[in-house]
C-alpha cells in the first residue's frame, strides 16, 4: 500500500484518490481549530480531519461525495487512532448539525486544469469549467450549518473564477471575510507544457517563471 506523510500523519492512498497537497498543509497550519466542533467538507483521504482531531479539535465530522475517499478517510483515521465521524454527503445534503468551524477544501480548480495537472485522478469528482461552482454553493448555503460567530474557512485557486467567489463573499458574508493565507506556486512541467490552454489571468510570470496562486479565506457568521 502507498503511504504519504502529512504533517507527521501517515496516510494510505491508491492511484484513484486525491493526495494531500501544499494547499492542504497550509490550510491545516493556518486554521484556528482548537476546541472547536468541525466539519471537514471535501475530506479526501482524511488529512485535515485527522490533523484537527489529533491536535485539539473537540469533534470532527468529515464528508465527501466519493466513496473511495470515504473508505480511505475511515481507514486512515483508524490507522492514526483519530476520532472522526466520516460520512457521505454531496456538499451539505446529509449534514444536519451546526458547527463552530466548516473547513472547505472542496474541488476548486477548473476541470481541464484538474485533469492536465494530474492533481485529480480520473475518478475524483471535479469542479465545472469555472472551477467555482462547488465553492459558490458552499458560500451560499453554509450559514445554515454554522453556529453564531462560527467560521467558514474556504480555499480558492487562481484556476477558478475568483471574481464570482469574491462577489459571493460580499453577498453572503458582507464585511466579514478576510484572507488568512496566500502563496504563489511555480508551474510544474505539465503546467508549462499546457500553458497555451490556460487563461492568461490564472497565472503570473516573474523572472521567467510562471506561477499560479492559492488562497485561504476566513468568513465569519457574525
Ligand atoms: C481538492 S480535493 C481536497 C481533499 C482534501 N481536503 C485534501 O486536502 O487532501 C477536493 C475534495 O472535494 C471532494 N468533492 C468534490 N465534489 C464534492 C461534493 N459535491 N460534495 C462533497 N465533496 C466533494 C472530492 O472528492 C475531493 O475529496
């Protein structure tokens, strides 16, 4: 079985699943999760949920739409003696509680970029051509599942329609959102090879190197 180390947590995976990325790691390290009841939305093979559970969260529910991810999230939580409650849900469809923190790293990359980078194996559920449809749905519906003063942490990339995401921040969380982390990442060989099909606005160039960007936002249910 293949294993990957995520912030000192060993996770099993196979070729059909999404493997935790730099974004997963920065999300874990920049989220204020201690003593909170958490929903990990789009949990993949479990990195964030397990990290939160092992480092001071009060409780962690972890949901995903893809059965292979649910299987590995459960297996990895057992292997790491982490107490998390894993269940299937298409976004909030099967969620009935309110949380202190919803951590959302749901697929937020345009479908064609998800494929060409190799980040999303064929079977892994992807966003649409805008890269923003899942994120927009979460922003529009999350208040129902947040306690008063609860927080939605949401991850975006320059490979999604960030303009529509910012408009939704303003519509559903007016004046109560802030960027908590952002990082420029140099293009992989595969991205450079496919640069002709990328939107010019989705990357920047500095000193001859192309970079894409990811950001993490905190939205407060005040
Ligand atoms: C970018 S991956 C992140 C996975 C994990 N959070 C990590 O850091 O490794 C996005 C996740 O969203 C899940 N996903 C996609 N569409 C979904 C939906 N409609 N409802 C729930 N989860 C979904 C995918 O299966 C995948 O696990």
